[in-house]
């Protein structure tokens, strides 16, 4: 099994190409500047002994640098840059100097608590940081073919294997990530120890006795260590008044319902916040921190792909797929916003109760959307089912894309669905996990478009691109052009080296399930029926309506597949159990959720205005936000309304915004 995409994919897409260029030319360099300004990179210089100073930032600050390095590595493969390569190479050399002789690399312990390792694993993200280092090493090798960063990553992984192999549940991490990293490293190297340790860590989760007591002890220890660091920092600054003092930017604004702090404590002590309350094979409800949950499920799906679960004849004691299916279904039907956003509570950065989906309290962290996408991608490969590729697309456009501004230099951490003020894009955050996470995902976007097997090609996402595949019958080039997200025309030209039989599978989107036409060389194709009898989802959006159409035939040069996806304005209605949504609708068209923003609607109260439904129409706005399609309408009193894609809000300064409008 290959770790990454089976083939290089060249993107040339009206919507995505400009964003990927911004990511490669501006966002990644802006992020480096912020990492330098915050002292994150200097931490490694101090550890390596090439710069005096005092370590700055959170205990998990290393991970932000590693995610940047992974993003830079992936960007280099498609957008080579001398400046970026120099930054990347210099940082890799620095890591080599900072790494301990036995492979350990964690600046917080090495600088503040020499000799201490694997301490407070539920709290201090020690394994999480190592995980992102390992992922950076894997991606750098895939992108460049070089082994220097991979060597650093493998030394770190080998240290973890030696220290933690055979350990019990107390040595699982509080923030899942190391499991993904070890599995990616295994896919690349085929070193069995990495697979076995990832399996051990996944199997040990949720089996810790006395978790609440252990958590209280670790939290107390972490606080004492943080107090010691603060005192040492103050002593250093007193002795070195010339030292520049860096202040972390303020945290992101987020509304919270009453009782949030108590809910966090109960969630944490029960183990749910960390997904430590039940073994993974019984984790059938999405709970706790949404990013951690998504990373855990991603790793579980990856392991299932490697070992096979009970459905494929594997070990029934360890089969995670049945529980993952249930958790995904529960998430989609009861705990997901109409944008695909995950996480209802800011205090938890995670899931609330069933149908607890208040638009203003919505946390919907950008990283949670990315975690959801990673999970959906692995589930799509594991099961071959269209619903997972469908939700990947929906979250891509509506839950993850809002996280990066058009300039590439401003970001959203949380993504509410209603904002009366206070939530704005910022250049950086106190916890800057989202910017580089977005950048590494955008840089690898081509990976998620196609997959292929010996006699099959699957199209998961409709993004204009070109790729060359090697099937059992010979080489095949595929060129796709499409107009999404503004127009529903998709065209694929197939160029096999010679006539060859294979299957082409096309995803019929849920948003066009009843209005799709497919032709091969202008001859219509019969489509599978839309799934029926599904329960209503909390948000009104249902990825389960998606399915694949499979085209098995002998293909010749210049064969053309065309899809016509109708893109009407769809009025989404929330489930009756979602409070505060009666008499309101969310507008979607194609793969996009739309919203009202005060910038376009002066003099309109976005939260009380009543939309006249028969006034809605689609209009091209070439001069707005880089060129978009907007929805025009009127209130019942005749005031004009303009709806823009939700993913583009907050690009014009502070504003108010609303997704669910009165109708």
C-alpha cells in the first residue's frame, strides 16, 4: 500500500489554483515570519547551542514548526522556490543539531527539564510533537526524495519504539497524532515496529483504570512545571534586560454557553475529552475534543487498511470499522453543523450533546474540519463508499476553506455560523495550530482527487486537473475540466496508450443527487438510484445521498465522459430537535453554503430579516471577492439581500454574519 497519492496530479483549476499559489508564495512565508517572531524557531537554536536566550511558547510549540516544515516540503514538490528551500534546509540542519544523540527531540523537556521524558502524556503533548516531526520527515522524503529529515524522523520514532513498546494504557497520548505518524512511516518504510506500536497505542486507549485520579495528578504536575518555567523565565529576563520579550497574541474570540467550565471538567475527568473512556472498538459516538477525535479515527481507519478488520476476516477483537461507521453516522445525523463543521463547545473545542448546534456557540475549529477530512479520506479508501468522499468535499469548501483568508496571511481559528461581532481573521494566534495545518493540506490537495487500482480508476473530487495512471492494461492519462463550485459541468478526457478495459467510478454528489446526467461519448448512462429511507440529519445536509456510478468498458483514446450536475439553490432545514432553528433556512448551492455578511447588506438586521423565498436568484459577481457567484434576494419588506459563500466571509474587516436566516 502506497503512503501517498498513487500518481502526481497537476492542478489547473479556476477556484483552487490561485489559492494554492497564495499558499505557496505568501502563506507559507508569512507563517515562517510568525514562527520566528514568536521564538518558536529560536527554541531550536537555543537547544542546539547556536543562540543564547530563553525558550518561548507553549510546551507544544515544536509541533507548529514541524507542521510548517511538512507544508513547506509538500509545497516544494509543486511550487519550487529557492527562498523556501533555503529556509527548509536550514531548519532541517538545525533539527539535526538539536536532536539528542538517542533520537529524542522535545525542546520543552530538553531545555527546562533535562533527563525528563514521557511526562504528563495526557497533558503536555510530548508524543504529539514527535508525531508531527515524523510526519514532516515522511512528507519531505516523498516530496524531495531526500533522506536527511527522514533520518531525523526515524531516529525519533525508534526512540519511541524502544521506550514505549510493551507499555500500558498510561503511555497513550492525550492528543492523538503519533498513531497517524507511525502508520505513515510504516507505509513508507515497511518497518514492522512502527505498525506494531501504532496498533498497541490504539488498542490500549480507553483501558486505563483510575483515569480521573491520574489526570488530576498529571494536571497538577504540569502546572507545577509551568510555574517553574515561568519563574525561570522571569529570572532570565531580569538578568538579561536586553532580551526581547515576546507576548503571545490573544486567544480567539468564542461565545460560550453557561456552565461551560463545569462541562469541561466533567468531560475531562470521565476521559471523554481525550477519547479515553472506552476502548476504540466501542467508540461509537463522537465525543470530546473534535481534533483529537478526528485524528484517532483517522489512525484507526489507517490501521484497518493495513491489517483488515472483522468485515474482511481480521481479528474481531480489534476490528474498529463497525464502531467507526456508527460514530460517523452519529456525527453526521446529530453532531455536525450544516457547514460540516465539528465542535459545538468552545470550552471543549469539541462535541456537545446530540442536536446541540447553536450557530453562535459553534466552535467548529478549522483543525477539526481538517481532521474530519483526513478521516473521511481514509474511510473512502477503506470502504469504497461515496458518502465519505462526499463529506470530504463539503468540509473542504465549507468547514476548512474558511480558515485561510484570501491574502494567505490571515486566518480563522473557530468558525461560528452566526457572528454579531468579535470574531475576525488574525495574522496569528496564541495557539497557531490551524495555519500550517491548512497549508500542508492545501499543498497536497491533488492527492485527494483520484485513486486507481489495476483495473479501476475512481474520481473522488471534481477539480480541474491532469494525471497519468499505470493500470494493468497500460498507461492512461486523464484530463478533467470542471466549473465547480460555480458551475456543474464536468468533463473527463481519457487517453489510454491503447484500447483497454477498466472501470471508471464517478461520485454523484449528494447536492445533485436527483439532477445529474452522465454521458460517455454523448451517450447517456443509467445512474444508480438515490438512497431512500434515510433519517433526517440535524443540519439538513446529508452526505449519505451520494453514490458512485461505475462505468466498465473498453476505453479508447479521446473518449469523453461528461457530467451535468444541476445546481439549484437548496433550502436546508434543521431537524426539529435543533433549538432555535424553527422557521429558518440555510441556503446552499452546489458544494457551497452561503451566508449573509453585513459588508454586503448595509441597513439590514441579519438576524431578524425575513427572506422572501421566491425572490432568490443566482448572479455572477466578477468584481466581488475575486469573482464569485452570489445569491440575491429580498426581505419580506423589500430590502435587498446578498448571500456570499460562507468560506469567504470575514475577508473585508470586522463584520456580522449569519447562515441560518428567517424565512
